[in-house]
């Protein structure tokens, strides 16, 4: 690997927030584009880092090429994870870094983190239907679809769910 996975640093909050917002916008994941309420949430890395764990992928030159938010079940950043589970969200990879294994490495880091959490039995996630390349990563790593947990955070925006038993 020509990149490193580690915890985000305070001086990187803005850079990761910009990358996360940019990625969601350019990949068509925000229903209302620049006016979507979720864009501010995506850009607020400082808050996510205070209330959960945020990991980054850093290139050899020190630039951020990816990131992900990891939360224990039952906490503020867990959308679907309950106590005894963990969840990851907001997985992004810079367009120029795609195809290098960055997304998979970030997911693996979340799996590793979940495995050391006391009492954590599974790692879960929500994903949009159109994120087909991400689905392939999840399935390759052993995640299975959990359609009984699929949900709509807002009307007409369905999310599919996956889980990995630990």
C-alpha cells in the first residue's frame, strides 16, 4: 500500500470535510445537491471526530485520499447499529485515488476496530443502491445483505443495509 490509515488529526478536519462533501455531491448521493441539509453534516468532521471515531487514508505525500466515520452501536453517529454492534458511515475515496484499494483498506480498518470492541458481535452499514462498487467491496469482505433493516432516512431515499458477523 502506498497510503496509511490512521485517525484524523484536527488540522485535517476541513480537508476531510471538503473531500466528503465533494464526493457525495459529485457522486450524486445528495438528493438536493448543494442545497441538501446533509452536506453540512458531511463537512463537519470536527463534530464527527468529537462524537465518534474518524479514520483517514493518507497518501505518501500527506494528502487525504479517503475517510470513514466509525461509531459504536447506540451512540449519536450510529444510524442502525444497536448496542453490541458497530457501524461505519460516510466512506469516501478521492476520485483520483479510486482503484488503489483505499476504500477496502478503510473498511478493513473498521472491521479491525469493531473486533476489539468489548461485546461487539457485528459491524453494520447503510448504503445507497447506486453505490455498486462499494457493495462489491462489502460482499468481498464477507458482509451480507440485511434487507429487514433497510430504511429511509428521508422520504423516497431508500438505503440498503449490510452486516458482518464478527
